[in-house]
C-alpha cells in the first residue's frame, strides 16, 4: 500500500453517484485501507451538478483534493466530465464516462446549448473509457442501475486487483436488486474491456 | 470494528456517548444531519426541531441549567440569530455541560455569506473546540461537555462543511451516564440582572486564563491539543480540516502543533513550540484567527499571506500556496460547458406562484431563504431582494414605505416566505406589517415541510423530529389572529385560481384592507406523502413553437427539433406547463 489514491465521481443530482462511492469504500475498507470520502450536499432540489471524492491508502489525511490530483474520474453524465476535467491527473489519470447527456435548465430554456464532442475532447486529452452505461442499464430493464454498470466499467482501473469487486457489489446492494446489479456490474466491466 | 461515517453522524454518536440528554436545533446546511441522526438513540437522547436557532439555543440552555448535558446545532448564520442567548449564557455559565455546534461553510456551498464563526468564541469569551475528522467529531463532544462543566462555560463546537460531510473511519465507545446534582434555584448565577452581570464579568476573564492554562497542559494529555515534533526546521500551527491538508502535504520532518481547543489559544504552548522550530507557519481556512492572536502575543509567524482569506482549502491548494508547487492539470477548453445551476424541481409547488407573479412587471417580490429563493432565477426572474430568514416580510415593509415616501404608486410589494421560515422569524415581520400599516401583501408558500435543507418537520407539519404526531399550527389562523383580512388560501398549481387570488389580494390592498396569501401544496419529495404518478406529453401537431411553456422554468421541458418536448424521466405531470400553453398542446398522458 503505497501512496494515497484519489477518485472523483461527478454527475447530476439524483443519478446515484453515492452508491458508487459506497461500493468503493466498502471494498477498500475490507482490503484494509484507510478511506475518506467527501461530498457536498445540502440543496434539496434535483438536477444540479454534484461531485463526490473518495480517497484510499495506508493512511489518508485530507478528505478533499484539488486540480490535477485525481487518479480516476467517473462521470455519470458526459458534459460533467468536461466540467471537472481539471481535477484529473493529466499524465496518469483515467476518465470513465457514461456516454449520456442530460440537459441543464439553462440548456432546456434555450439560453445555452449542449456542447458537441464531449467524449472526443476528453479522449484527446486523457486516457478515456466511454461506455453507454445508461443504454446498457435500460436494456437490463432498469435505468437506475446505470451507476453499477459504470462502476463495473471503472473497477479494473482502480488498481486494486486484490479486491473481488463483484463480491463487494453483492454485499453492498439490497437483496431485492442483487441479481440485477450483478448483471449490471458484469455488463459494465465487459463493455469497458472492449472499449479500451 | 470501525465504522465509516460522516462528521455529522459521528457527532451524533458523540452526543449519545457523552450522555447528553437534551438536544434542540433548527436545520441548516451543513449542520442538519447531526440532529437527524439522533432519533436512532431512542429514549436515551431527547431531540427536537426548534422553530429557530435562538429557541434551540435557549431550550438547550434551560436543560443545562436544570442539570442535563445538552446541545444545540446550527449553520453559521444561525449563530447570528442565537447570538443573544450565547453572549449572556457566557456570563452566567452552565449547569450540565452545554455545547453549541456552529457549522461554517467556507466557499459558500449552500450559504449566503462566508462568515468565520471562530470570531464568536473570542467575542463571547467562551471556549471553542474544533474537531478535524469524524473520529474527533465523536470524541471531542465528550471533552467539550467536560470542559463546559469544569470551567462553567458554554462551549462553541465549530465545524466546517468538509468536517461535517466527509466520511472517515470511527471507533465507538460506551455511553457515559451522567446523573446531575439535584436541582436547586441559584438566582445569583442564573438571573442576568445588571448587578449579577457586573459581578460575572471578572469570572469570565478569570475563566479564560484558566482555560488557556488547560490548553497548555491537560489538553495535551487528553488529545485535544497535539504536538508532533520533527527535525526542527519547519513548524506548522494548525487546526480543524486544515490540519488534515497540511499533514498530508508538508514533507516528512515538519513539526505540527495541532489544536483542538482553539479558543482561548494556549499561547505558552505555542511559544514553546515556536522555540523548537526555525520557521513557523500557521495554516488555517478563512480569517487569520490564530495568526493574528499569535502575532499580537509577539510570536513571529506567517501563513495568511499565502493561504488567503477566502474560500476553502484542499490538499492541492495547500501544496501550491504553502510549498510553491504548481499543480499539473489540463482543462478541456475547446468545449463550452453549459452551466448547471439548481432549479425548482419538476412539479415543484412553488412554480405556479412565481409564474403568476412574473406576469406583472409592477409586482415587487421581497423573497426569503428556502427552495423558493430559486424564484429569482431565469426564466421566472421573480424576486427583487432576499437577505436572510424572516427578511422577506420586513424588507418588503421597508420597500413599501420607501415607495410611499418617494411617491411611487404603480408598484405592489409581495413579501414571500416559506412555511418553515414563517415559524422561524416570519411571524414577527407579519406583526410589523400590520402594526405599522405596511402597504404590501405577505405571502406564505406552504409546501408542508422545511424543504431546502432536506425535508425536516416544523410546527406546521404535524410531526416531530422523533416521528411523533404533534399539534399542527395553522398559518391562516395565525394571520387572522393578527388581524389580517382577507386571508386567501390557494393551490399554487392551479394557475387560474392563483391569478384570481393575487388579483383579489391586490384589489383588497388598494381598498385599504390587509390581505395575506397562503399557497398550499406539499413538496413532491416528502417521503410520507404519496404523490400520484402522472405525466404530460406535447402534442406536436398542436404545438406552435411559441415557447410559452418554457417560461414556467421546468427542467423537464425544452425545445427539440423546433417543438416543445417533455423529458419522460423528469416530468411528474403537474400540468403547470399545460396551463401556460395558449394552444392546449400539452396533454396529460392516459395511464
Ligand atoms: C438563520 C438561518 N437558519 C437556517 C438556514 C438554512 N435554511 C435555508 S432555507 C431553510 C428552510 C426553508 O424552509 P421553508 O421556509 O419551509 O422553504 P422551502 O425550502 O420548503 O421552500 C433553512 C433552514 C438559513 N439559511 N439561515
Ligand atoms: S425540494 Fe420540494 S420545495 Fe424544493 S424545489 Fe423540489 S419540489 Fe420544490
Ligand atoms: S407537467 Fe410540465 S411543468 Fe409539470 S413537471 Fe411535467 S413538464 Fe414540468
């Protein structure tokens, strides 16, 4: 267990980034790492831009890191990936992106436009894995398991081969939706392997 | 076994373990989850939502006077509201341990200013404890109670957003049962009469000296203050979350003096630490609170010239500003990222009210703090001023008086507060308007909950924090008791009724009457209220692309291929956009 590693999870309020951070933290804790996790919440409304940070290592002090310090970034929405790109380590960082767009209110009202080419621009600048996690989730029968699809896509980039992530997913999600989420996890992992 | 928990969850656990028995608070980000996590301890801890922070602070103080350990929590601006009892409790001292949690919000993630509440400790001359991680959030509550009782002082327990909302591993302890001495009246101590205050002031000054000595000695033994000596070259005095950043970033060999008791500062200890290092830095967020005191005590140090007085720090910023290491990062500049501001939810009951008022440019809206503040945002653009909780009524009064004096006759002022805000401090403003003949219309947007902070009960909702049924206070009857008439109640989602109500109120106002409006419809996100499932769709053949529906500002509607389009995953079928459409092109989907 060498240096502290950092992950940034970004998306739109209500997309389920919290479950991803929970799965990650459970896995790291079980493997004996120290873990810190930080999110900003407090606005009740749905639909704003949200971010969560997870850090793990032998001993973690700061719960919050800054620009250029994320080893991995997971974007549940593709424009959010671009918004937070400066947090990613430009040399070694990996971006895992859900190829899916959600309009913001300023876009819906016509004041701004949804930008073209988010994924291409990310891929030009960073080691990027983009998968259609939302579409995969819908095919599996529940749009909500998009977060676990995306976790499947990112888990092999976390650099912790000793952790059995499938097992951790099974332990973290509620019994009722376990099978669905395991399918989602495997589908995401496969899609990422192909996308690399 | 260790538990992964947020600072706020850990503080709640600390309340339980410290044997605190009475907790009263008003919600406010980032403090809210402390009280929300107390009902799990059942009968061991009584907890409640008070109507505002002043009340919560007084309830907890009363419990302390009676002998119980007690606690109140609030966001930083809440302490402005509760400052009155704080400053006098500081003179009178306590019975049972008395802890006031103030949760500051550097970077204004969800706050109206960036005040540094450490100044309150110095101003009120009370002890201040600052935890830096979830484990300390839990452990320091008990130490705070002990300090409070031993030194006869309220203890300010100061956290920040990142301490409150960051999770880390916490080891639990057992609950300490504290049995208070039998209660006996003590007027010399607990009556704030001038003669007593006069006698109390010297006690307060003496107490600070004793606390300072404690900070230099016993606080080192119990872990509140910590000295970690390195190679003697660089030393860092730090506290709270800044310690975590500095500890991670400064190279091995750096010495640290980490303070958990940050007021009064243990100056002899700091002087001793300073003598052991060649260069002394202070790393703290926001104001140079520690640094200025240290400089005033003649200890050469620096830090604020580098860290700055604004916004929160993080590992990268401390590395850059203190060690001069430029960050290595890339931005993707060829993509114009659109803003993603918060907006009223699809189906929010507040939408119809603001949509209606937005139609008349002569309506002046003095707003207040809550979800409904978002009525200011485009495309509704329906608010003129919003200053603080309760200000919606009283600032409106001032505007109305100014318009009167300046001869402005075409404006109509609407003062707008939410239900929770009405009970917090809107009621005093409502008295003001009627008493002093304000020509304005007070409106309460009653969505049956304290929405913005994540849906807490309040005196109007019929339930308590502990989940028990409670008397449900009726806002219309309160208005009527004051003497308002007519008091008009309306469902804000019915745009026709909404417009008729506003017109009626304006006519009554112009007729010399005293109208008030209450809009009532529950927030969609209240868990215990089931909402019917529905959805609206645009009939593309009827849609004339006039964009009238976009003016309601619902995140679920946009234009797609030249026609209005409703996102099925977001729409809840409230029909407000359908009512705004002049061509009946938006229809309820049969289900
Ligand atoms: C003095 C003070 N205390 C607490 C807060 C935090 N706060 C912001 S909005 C809000 C609740 C508003 O509830 P309500 O008036 O019912 O409006 P809603 O959000 O439900 O629309 C609270 C508690 C604050 N901003 N200021
Ligand atoms: S949380 Fe409730 S009150 Fe707040 S914006 Fe959403 S629907 Fe409206
Ligand atoms: S009916 Fe219209 S205004 Fe209401 S939620 Fe659906 S799209 Fe939004």
